[in-house]
C-alpha cells in the first residue's frame, strides 16, 4: 500500500514515499519561508523519480502541529486538496506525538519545539506516555529532566538532545495509527495551534 507523508511544521519541508511499512524515498528542503514553493516541487519530484501513479496512492499523512502556523497551514491545505482530488483518506499526525514515537526513552523527559523568542511548544512524558498537556510556554518553565527538541538553541543557552521533525516520523506514526486516525472527512482536520500560557 503506497502512501506519502508530509512534514512542514518547522523550517524543514519534508516528504516521504512509503510502500506498506517501508520507506521508499525521502526528499527535504531547509530553505526558509519557502514551503509554499517547495512542497509542490518536492511532491512532483518524488512521484516522477519513483515512477508512481497518483492513482496508486492509498492515503496521505500530514503533520498538523504544533509548530509553525504558516508551515502547518501550507502542508495541511496542500494535503487536503490532493486527497480530495484523489478521493483518498488523510492521516493527521500530531507532531509531538510523532517525535515521541521516534525515540525510546525511559523515565521523565520533554519533547520540545522552538516557537518564538524564549517560547517553546512542549509536552512532558514518562516512559513514553504523556504526563502533561501540550503547551506553549517559556523554556525556563521546564524542570531538570532530559529534553529532546528542535531549534531550542534559538531560545538561548539550553542543553538538549536534537531530534529533527521529518516526514519519516510522520509516516511511521501514521502506519501504526492508521485505523484510529484515517479520515475522508477533510473538514474535520484542523491545525494544532497552541496559545501562549498566561
């Protein structure tokens, strides 16, 4: 079963092609403020390079945030339009959940993504399970636990283990959670936009 996964929540525009549970190809661009240009180009390139018929795609997976508001909107709208034209389901994937899915960590830790200034999107976990809601707050609010994150150096000096959002994470999470998340009710798919904690 062929499908495409898309990730646009950060500065990276990432697209992956899968067949069943195996990655076939991955294309990425880190050109700032260019998702609206690069996403269609990467999509066309991965289709042509791998000689894929659009009619062979069984679903699309898209990361819906939290992350860059503009990046998420570009990815979600592109995916909805494509899925509608092909009449196939979409698997909407929470970006923090997909990052957590990609690591194997015991004890308490955080998954965090840079938002702006000294604000981050984050969630606390214990042994792989969520221990808090997903929030947007100042990085200084984090406890002493290990942090897995992306672009957190933008908030100042902070020690963290880098994990990069990728369409691979989105795709593997979609495979595991297809039955629970897949939908053809495209209007029900909304971006996860977290407001700052007051």
